[in-house]
């Protein structure tokens, strides 16, 4: 009941923030074993590098540009990058995690896209971060876009590790010497990822996007 009231209160303030929703029509296939890789990787940032965040003002012309939503999106993307970096030791067990700039850009655009039809926009998002490692999924953290607001929808980002191209051949160059056997070489995230959306105030079916 409390979540339904929260969605109703936010409906009026978000009516002007609706974006185009025509492209989100894919349904969840209930299987998380499909493999979809993104486009070629551009410049990367490591856990010690600076982040290049997406410029949402350059999105498609039929989408309404909201500077407040853009500002919030940049903050959320920063939190995502920070959570992934913090998860490299205890969760991902790697000496270094490389995050492609293109991946962060795609995540930012997808966040705005999936928040378009929500009564509170991106403020109502609860984001779970998962990294696919072989046949397992490692939880890398959970982020509330607005910790003072009851979430209205949940997004699960399933990120993948880079497995093709030249990276597997050179990843040893980024390894840190350690006497701890559980620590793996440096890992690099792919630019391709999967995002699953679930509304928390209705019984609508899950939605999935392959990016």
C-alpha cells in the first residue's frame, strides 16, 4: 500500500518527463544464458581512472531532454562504477577491474530509457548489479537512485566479462603480484550487457533489454 501511494504522489510531477517507450517491447525469456556482445570497445577506465559520463542531451530528437534527470543519471552511473570497483577484491576476486567508457555511456542511456514511463522517473529506481562469470552470477551491489523515496521499479544489470579479441592475451600484463592464490588477473567488462526491469507497484510482466 505504501509503494502504491508513493507512485501516485509522484505521478503528477513526472507527467512531463515521459519519453518515447516504443522501443521497449521485448519480453523476458526466463533464461539468462544467452550471449550478446556489444560493439567494439573504446577507451577504458580502470579503478584508478577518471569517468567519462554520457551526455544525455544528445539522445534521439523525439525524447524529451530533462537536465535534472541527466544530472541524476550521471550520479547513478558514478555510483555504479564505484560499486563495481569496490567489488573487485571480495566479490570478483581480481587485482584490477577495467570498465569500458562505452559501457558506462550505454548504461546511462538505458537507465533514462527504462525510467521514462515511471511515475517518479529515475528517482524511483532500485538497481542491482550482477557480473556474469561463467555459469555463475556475482552480486556487485545494490543502488537506490533516491534513498529517500520508496522505489517504484527494480533494474537488474547483468554485466559480462570480455572474452574475445586481444584482451585474453594481454590481461596478464595488468596482473598484480600477490601471494594470495584466490586473486585472479585483471578483468575487463564487456560493453554488452543485459538489463531486466520489474515494476514494484504492479503485477506487470518483467521486461528485458539486450544492450
